[in-house]
C-alpha cells in the first residue's frame, strides 16, 4: 500500500473498533503499519496486534501528531455562479 492515503495514519494514536461475529471490540494504541488487508498496532499496554481490515468498523484518531497536507493547486478551477433552476424554460 505504498503511497496510499492510509499510510498517513502510521504513527498516530488511535482507538480501533472492530466487529467480528456480531461482537464489538475496542483497542487503543499506536498504528505501526497498514498493509495488504491488515493493520498492525501496538496497544497502550505493550501488546502487538494485527487487525484484519475487513473487521475494522471505526478508526478514531487521538492526539493528532501530524496533519494531512492540503492539495495545493496553482490554478484552482473556476467556480460557476450560475443559479440552478430545475423548472426554468430553456430558450
């Protein structure tokens, strides 16, 4: 997953909520790696866990240490000021 936007979460502290067999589980720790189908996390108690991506329901980022860079464009697209009128007659 090199170059994936998910890699921007590596090194972040997070709470991961997973669901398996209708059972919800919550783990809090630091995301170490996100690979093909798996997320590796070291929990606050020192345990290392692997979480299958299919089980992840919610990722709650805590104490953001770095932010995602904005997409900066030299020439942003023009914004249309046309007012949409769905029932207007076309001349």
